[in-house]
């Protein structure tokens, strides 16, 4: 009787051990399957991401790679784009040297004025930026550079009465009674002309003094 009880205990022990092994194997199978599914999903995500990253367009199934696209842009606009980036860096470096700081609020205020003018003319700033191939971030950069240059070149763009008189003499007399209206417009025009000339000269000076090393030749 005792021997049978011992045998029963042994058999139960064996069955419980086998059950544990089976449960372990089943759990391992579930883990492996889950891992495989997760890996497949990950690979699909990587594939989709790589496609969107490496391909910019497809035409009747034929792809244009991002590399081709960037290469074409560099061939067409490489020189001008690089010059613009160099100018941005030179302007900001010059501003730091003389302690000029343009705050975000100053930029925001300037953009708000521009946007108000565009809206008053029946347009939107987004449409205007799109037409010029810009976005708000590039506009902010332009506004910042513009304000830096206005401070740096303030003395170079001052318009005197002699400048106004010379302009009127060169372009003919003002219509009678329009002096007060037209003279401010003349001042704005002369200031804009002087500013453009001064910026060009200033940037040439910055480039002459700067250590610029080119690693790509777009010409």
C-alpha cells in the first residue's frame, strides 16, 4: 500500500514537472512569436520611413531619390544658396562682435507689421511667402539680419535735405501742392537705395576680412 502511495506521488511529481516544462515551452513559443511580430512591424516601419526619406516623388512608378533632388538643387542654386548662408553667418558674427542683440519680440513685432500690410492689401502672409519660396522661419532670419544691418549701417543711410533737393532736381520739380506728401516718399526711396548700396559694400568688407574656406565648387 505504501509502495503504491509512493508510486502515485512520484507519478504526480513527474506530471507536475512535465506540466511546468510544457507551460515554459508554451510561454517561450508565445514570446518568440511576439518578438517575431514586433520585429516584422519594426522592419516595416523602417522600410516605410526609409522610402519616405530616400524618395521624394514617383512618376508612373519611377522614383526620384532625395540624393538626385538635392544634387539638382545644388547644381541650379548651389552658389547663390551658399553665398546667402555665408552672409547670414557673417552678419550674425559681426553683430556679436559689436554687442547687437535682436530679440524674438522685436522680430515678432516686425513680422506683425508686415502681415498687417499684406492683409490690408487683401492678401495673406502665407501666400506671399509661398510665392517667394519662403516660410516663416526663413522670414524670421531675414528680418533679424535686416534689423542688424539697419543698426550697423544707420549712419550710412541717413538722408539729408541736400539729398532730397538733388533728387528733385534730377527728376523734375514736384507737382504744385504735393511737396509735403511726396518728400517723405522721396526720403524712403533714397534711404532704401542707400541701404542697398551700403549692405553690398558692408558684406564685401566682411567677406574680405573673413577666413572663408570652400570645400565644394559649384561653378
